[in-house]
């Protein structure tokens, strides 16, 4: 797949390569669209001015179909996870692949490993202690993932906030203790009731909308940690840092995935590889539920139709799985 220019998606054909020494050839089974980031770069939104042509995607589950000389630890038939894009086949170095150890987990669930790891690095920064309250603003795909991870980390209660009722209903099914609409006139009162009058210890902003930053800061309790998980697309002019941050003693965390350590994990600061491997394990052991988040399954050759839905930004669009080679 290729984006030749802004707001245009094409499927291009190519000859399937062979694996050279120290390489493997992978046939993609499915890939997962990252709705917020890919939409932003496809439409060249603020803070997402990409270059064209571009080849999108960074969540891929595939099967090894050819192994070059010198490769050890991987064999034809192995399923692997990688950050390769939306394509039917690709050649890769083995050190860029994670073996999917479980044979039971469906590929369309395993493919959530990377977006879940991206959400996890933000949740880790909050350093949640068992019993602290957490509010996740935005129940798009990243927010729904972060909600479950906050709960796994010990947050009590976990509170979901969104403007769309259908998304809040989904939040309930995956474990939200309370669901709130920030536009309701009684939002602040309901938030205090949910946290026994203290307001949240942790607020995770997962929309990327500039106005949501103000909501996150206003909702946070005294001394709370506020995690900016989504990439904000634009300026937030209404923040009074004395009133909204300084006076409340808030701690702000920028949680862009690019600031991870490259080589070695440390407390609350794990590598992408370690977080990805963990998420594959949690999904396989049914401790992390992604199946309800799949809203669309689309053949790879119909990807332009999926991106048209994405550009229209239908609230019902969440996890869009592109299917490439065979059944999932």
C-alpha cells in the first residue's frame, strides 16, 4: 500500500522478493490500522506533516515462508509480529521480529500487540499504585487499550470519558467502573462522586484534541499525574499554567512512543520489544481483551475503502484489521 499524496490511498503491485543471507521472507496475515496517527498523517494534520509518497502501518502479524542462510531460531511456518506496514509480503532481519509463541491466539488479536504496547508506555509513566483512581479521556482505540492497562496496573476505580455513547458502552464491557461524558453539565460532580470527592490521581489524555488538554488538567486531582498519551494535533491556547498546573501541583508526562529506551528496559521505562512481547503474552493468556475492539475487517486490496471511512471519522470505527494472505 502507498499514499502517493495527501488524502489518497493506492494499492501497488510488486514481485515477491526472496530471502537473502540472514533474512526471512514473511507473508502478512493481517495488519492493524492505527486510526489516530494514520489519519493525521494521511490528511497532514497539525504536528503530522508527513512526506509523500509514504507507506503506512506499523502493526503486522505474518508467517515466515522463506528463510535465508545464517538464520537461527526461526523457521518456515513460524508466526511473527513486527512493525512492518500494510503489505502482503516483506523481507526482514530476524532481530526485527517477535515470534508469536502461542498457537491459540488468533492473528487478528495478536496484531494489537504494538498499539497496546504504545498505550502501555504511557500508562507505565503514570506509575499507578494499587487503589489509585484513573480517568482515561477518549475512548477511541488507544483510550480503550489504556483503560484496560490502567485497570491491570491496579487503578481503582477506572473511569472512561468520551463524547460518544456507543464508545462508553463498549468501555463498560471491557471493565470501566464508571463512564462519563465531559459535555454533561454534571460531569464534574459525577467525577467527584466516582472518586469519593478527591478527583482522579491519574488522568490519561487519549484523544489528541487540543481542547481535551484543558479538560484533563481541570479534572485532575491535587498532586495528580497527567499523561499526554495521544499526540496532540494543534495548539491548546486556554491553559493557565499557574491555575491549572502549578497551583494544583500536577505532574505532566509527555508519552510519545519515540522516547523509549533503545537497548535495555528499566522500571516504568521499557523497550518497545519488551512491551510488545508482554502484550502478546497478555493477549494469548486472555488477560487483555482486544477482540471487542475490532470494528472492521477489510481485505488488503480494499484498503482504500477502509481509509475513506477513517478520513470521514465515524465514531464506530475503532480497530480496522486488514487481511492479506488467507484466513485469520
